[in-house]
C-alpha cells in the first residue's frame, strides 16, 4: 500500500459546522511567516457528523475550498477521526488520514496461542534493558510481556484489520495511519508503549502517530488538570520509547506522539515545547471543538441577533444538561451547581458573555463550567439549522477574527514557536 508522509509538526483542527476553513487556515499561513511550519489536518468524527447531519465529503470540500481561497501551498489532510470497522466506509473516499480507534478492544484477551507467540517474539527483551533518554533501567519478565499482550494485543490486531480494510479501498492513493490508545483506564507505562509499538510492527501497521493515554484530565475545551511534573516525565519518556522503537522494530522514521483533546491545554504547552526543542521530535496535536466556541464568542461580540442566539444556546444546553453530557462523561468535569441560570445569562451583555466563555484564565469572569457545557452545546446550534449558519455568515468578520486568533496565538505559537 502507498503511504503519504505526515509532516514533522501537524495539528488537527475540528470544525463542527464546516464554516471556518479559511479563518483556520489563515492562522497557519500567518505562523509560517515567522518560520512555524505546521500541517493542518481537518478532523471530524462519525458522532459529530451524526449530530450536525453532515457527510465526510463536506470536510474534504471545506479543506480543498479553504486551501484554494487562501492560496495555501503546504501539505494538508482530512482525518477520519476515531473511526472503527463499523464506521470507516463512509470516510474512505474523502479522507487521507485515519485515526484507528480500537478502544473497545483494549482489555479484551487474544487467544492463548497468539499471546504466547507474541511473548516468544519479544523474549530478547527479558532481563534488564535501557532505553536512551530514560534515566532508569527496566527489568522485564515474561509475565510483564504476557500482561501487556493480554491487555493490548487484541486491540492492535483489530487496528491491523482496520488498516488493511482501508488499504484495500484506497489502493495506491496513499493515507496516513494513527493508532489511538488514549481511551483506556490507565496511562501506559514506558514498557507498555514499547510493546504496543512492537505489536503494531508485527501486525505491519505503518503508524505515523500514536496516541497514548497520559496522566491527568484532558477535558474538552479547558485546561489540563493534573501534575505537570508527572506529565512532563511521561511525555519525555514516551518520546524516548518511540525513538527506540523506530530502530528496534522498523517502524516509520517519522512516527510521533499524538496528543488527543489537545486544544486549550495551556499548562502543558511549555512542557511540550521544551521537549520538542530538546529532542527534535515531531508532534501531532489533535484539537476538538474550540473553533465552535470561537464562533459563539464572535456571535456574542456582535451583539443583537448574535448575542440573542448565544443566550438561546446556553438556555437550551442548561435545560438539556444530562442529554448533552452523557456521551462525553469521561472527558468533562462540570460542577452543575455552579452553572449560572439561563435567566442570569440572558441578562448578560456581549462583554459579560464573552468574558465568561473566552478561555482567558487571567479573567475573573472566566467560567470553566459554562465553557464545558457550551462546548457540548453545538448540538443545540445544529438544531437551529440555517438560522445559525446565516448568523455566522452575517457576522463573519467577528467570528473569523476569533477563530484565527485562537489557533495562532493560543496554540501554534505557544507549542511550535521557535
């Protein structure tokens, strides 16, 4: 199968309603003027398509149209985000980046013969091993290998099946493969990651990015919650494991870490930036729905009809709290008792609404509970249909300004800046 090569630095840019491609891309063009070269990857999951009632073809159309309009000359991609064997087919014609989500298989046990075969193939690692870049030794037992295989081997096998299914359909077109292991109960240890990568190689998956689970909370649309020192340790050790695994197992030389739900994790960006500078490693940062929140900020800023829509969306989201939160329960942390009431919010001016929603941690009015709820409230906006889209068009300048600034100044420069 032909493989596209993903750039050293890349960033996923989700766009719930497919209206901000040019504004998003403007951030990458501006960053490139100061030497920050990052490839944009438009990503949208099957769940988002179902909620917004769009098709994967719309993401490709948005990306291609934005590139043409802006005159962007760098590589760009369209990611079939978190697809499974059940959902992949509708994405095949339109995507060239596939995030293989096999979380449902993590913890399910492969056959005894398959496990023992894997353990035998890794027996050279039994004993003491050192991984360059990690300042401690690892003692590996046969039971360690078996434990990792019992938890992850079946998931990797399913990733291989999914990869080959995509390959049969795509043929010589070429595509980029990411393996997602972030939706598990515990962070992977360096040894877990090493032998997951070994299994990926054995199943002949040319993964260019791997998304492990890190310590801490990666809640939607808000900052990282956790011990920064522990995250830094895990991030740097994962970089070391990847560099080691590339040589040991013959994985693609550009294999890199992917950080999922990476938008707005401002606390960890300095950690990531230092690690990339020190090691020369690449990175894929996958962002989620913060472009949608910047749309809402732009509408609120515009006042009048825009502010009215923003008020209505909050009121409906507040009333539908359980419904909206249920699918995202593991990636939100909302104190419902601290949410302002719809009556309170409906009395807010443009400035008050924007201050509460905009992710400015220095602002006393910033409300992380409100922001997380509105992050999920895109379903309400989707139900408004053309009314919402028409409002975006009428207030395009205010919306675009916020979308571009968010990607450029809050994400590209802090993470990838020189």
